C-alpha cells in the first residue's frame, strides 16, 4: 500500500493550503482515510477522517469549521482543504488509511501511513 502526501509549505496566518494524498485505489477504495499531524516536540494528533464513500466525516475540535476533508468518488486521491490557518496548525501532516470503512479518530485503526508533508504557518 502506498500513500503519497503533498501540498505542504509555508503560509501566513489566515492563509489557506490544500493537502493531497494519492492512494493506491485498489487498496483504499473501501477504506476510511484520515489526516493526522505532529507538531515539533508534540505527539501525533488526529485532524480529520472520512469514510470509504465520503459520506461521513469527522474533525478534531481544533480544526472544525476551518478544514474540510474530501475524497471524490472517481478519484483515489484524498484532500484536506485548510483555511484560516493558525501558527498552532504548524506540523508534519500525515495521511493514513484504515482497514475499516468507517471514519474514526483512533490512530490505532489506521494501518497504512504516508510519509508526511510539512505545513508551516508563520508570518
């Protein structure tokens, strides 16, 4: 299973970025997927998750109403649209695929992980 995250970069507070996660369609089309992040010196934390068909989504309280997770049905790519970014959103963002089909914030349910993409929010 291969997951390739991209789209990170340097952005000013209040700005936007869109992260992408290209996945092997054969292995992720029936799987829930999610985004996690790890800030310097901190533990990895859940950001957002989406069910296998995109019908259900789940967000951490810290990003709710600012971030949007999506996965177009005809595509094997998952996205994370990040708006109104804050310095505390800085970190390495990882995409992951779960073995189950339901969106979940539980990192232990995710068995496949991408390599991460760095997001830096700073003026």
